[in-house]
């Protein structure tokens, strides 16, 4: 290990370039993996925080932001299946929010439900749910993007705030915390009656999501199968795990976003491998006489090749440290700017560290082929 380090530090500028290149590769990989993780985690916020054991969804719906409607009758039919305790119909569709400060209009996800039911397990919602029994009121997601205006700040200082949604005057009477995703910039929740006032063209007997509560949640898979056999094929019956998996699969395979982030991580590995290979190959070429001398005085090819692998391991460690520190800082900046769940996990950091070691080891193996084929007689 000492010999490998001595050779690396003999050329400090080359060492600095190598460390910078590997650090950049680590940064690129971690950023791509972070955004990919944020994509999946943010996409299933509603799936994980809604109160339900089984969900009914239209098979024509691609993801939760713009779902296709299905008949409310299917949800009531589910009440006739053994094991079903209660149901909650949910209306979901984007509406147009008017920023009360600059009058700009943006699409905002709008959810309607019966406020006598508990719908969400998220901060602030349960405390303000009873307020939705009033007419023309909504709860605003305090973690929405700032383009909707400083609603949370105004509410904390001055209380309820009036604005327009779908050209109808509405009042923000409470806050809850949900957050944004790649498909959602902001959220408001209201009663089913208020929702239908915002969307007068939509009938009450067509819903976008049906939530089912069971007597025994442990039997969710069993009840799901009974419901799917009992109900017509115009609805998909899913447990919580099924619903999360369906949404994740959409973003991972049906859209290019998941592929792009995965491809970006792979490209980071390729870039890092090329940089390390170039550095190690140049070092091997420069010290070819020294390696030949070691072979000539009796050291085996395995020992000489080990020096190159030592250098690869040292570069991996030295490059990983600044890369992961830079990513930790960038995650914080990106999370503050986008409200996406971007944070560095130990598992992700260790995975990338192992990938970095493998990347450098592979480059070292390629670079030391010249050493393995080395014949001292040819050099001298």
C-alpha cells in the first residue's frame, strides 16, 4: 500500500486530476440515484399516506395525478363482500389555482372526500379536517411549490386566505403537509360537495379512487382476490403494496424519467472508469523500467500487479470522500429548491462506494495488463 501511495503522490497534479475525476463520477452517480429515489418516493406519497386497506382504481388510469373515473356503484358493491368494513369515495383531478399575490394561474392537484371520514395520515390534516364541512373552503399543502404564493406564511400570520380555484372564490382555512413530486406541484383538499362545485361538469356518481377499509387488514390479499372476482373488470383492485408498485412501475418503465436517471448513473461509472484507466495507464507507462527492475530481481508478476491495484484502491477512497461531501451539500440545495425528498442515505452511499471500488479495480486490471506481459529483457 505504501509503494502504491508513493507512486501516486510523486505526481501531485496527476493525483489531483484523478481524485477530481473520480469525485465528479461519484457526484454524478449519487445525484442520479438520488433523483431516481426521489422520483419513486414522491410519486407514492398519497399511496402510502391515504387511510385504506384496499384501493379501487380505473384500469385506464396511468397514474394518480390524472386518473380516469369509474362508477361509484363499484365501491358500494364492495360493501357486500365479506371482510369489508367501510368505504371512502375520493375525487381527484387538477384544478387551476390563482396566486392571490400576482394573479398567475397554475395547475394544482385537488382532492375531494367526505370530511366525516379520516382520509390522510399526514401532519396537520386531522386537526383541520372538520373545517372542510363549510362551503367553498380548502386545506392547502404547506409543502407545495412557492409559485402558488406564500400561503403557509400568510396563514401563520393572518389566518384564512381567499383566492380562486377554477374561477370560483375559495378560502384556505387550514394547512396540511404532503409535498411535491415529478407530477404534482401542489395540493389542496376539500369536501366532496365543494369538489363537485369546482368541477360542475363531473357527476357525483363517478369517482377517481375508492378506498376500502377491512375488518381484518391482515387478510387484505384474500379480500382483494374476492373483490376482483366479484366486481366487474372496469376497476383494478389493489392492496397498498399493489398500489405503490403500480405507480412505481409507471414512473420506472412507462416514462423515460426512470430510465434517464439510471442511464445517468451508468454514464457516471463509465466516465470514472475511463479517467482512472488513463491515470493508471500513464503511471504504468512512466514507471515501466522500475516495474521491470522489480521483476528482474525476483518479484513475481502478482506483486508488481498488486501495486497497480493498490493505486486503484487509494484513488477510489480519495475520490469518494470529496464526491460524497459535495453530494450531501447539493442534496440540501436541491431539496430546498424543489421540495423533493432528496437526502443521502447510508445504504446509497455504501452502494456507490462499492461501485467506485469496483470501477477503479476494473480500470486497474485493464491498466496492469502491460505489467503482466512485461519482460525485463525487452525493457533493458
